[in-house]
C-alpha cells in the first residue's frame, strides 16, 4: 500500500461496522471492548461528534481509523483516544499517516504538546 493510495476523511455512519471490526481485532480492542455492541456504541457516539477519521482506499475500503478530540483533556488540549489499522495493512505506514493527520490538525502555537496514555501504562489502568 503506497501513501498516495489512501486518503483520510471524517468518518460517517457507513464506516461504523468496518471501524468496529478493525478495533475488535486489535490488542486495544481485545483488552477494552469485549463485545461488538459496546464498541459500536462508543464509535457511533464519536462519529456523531465528528471525532473519528478514516483511512480509505480509492474504492472507499476502510483500512484504519483514528479517534481524537481536539479539546479532549481538560476541555482544552488534544487527546488521541484510539488509532487502529486493519491487521493485514499494519506496517504499511497507515497508522503513521493517521497520527500525522492528528498532529497537523491538533498542534497549534498554543498547543505544542499532546498527552498520550498507552494501554501498558501502570497508572492509567
């Protein structure tokens, strides 16, 4: 998969099933979202608030997504909630493109820092 072969755009409801499947097949999804309904409800809420962006092929196939909030931490700072890429497309640079998309839209002169918590953080569990 080459960089020019995908584009990133705001998600709409037609991508919910793809995003849920991608997330449930990730380590994060397996650890925190054990059932489809819980994951679908969370992503439906996030898409409704325009906080999810999808990486799509030219044929509109969803290869991954990012869920972030520009005013997520303390109502002021960017917060990256989830990045997930379809298993067979991992290590193709899609996650990197999604992170860059987030950084380009979140980092401003006022906000030069992004706070992240990973699933292995002892204090975040």
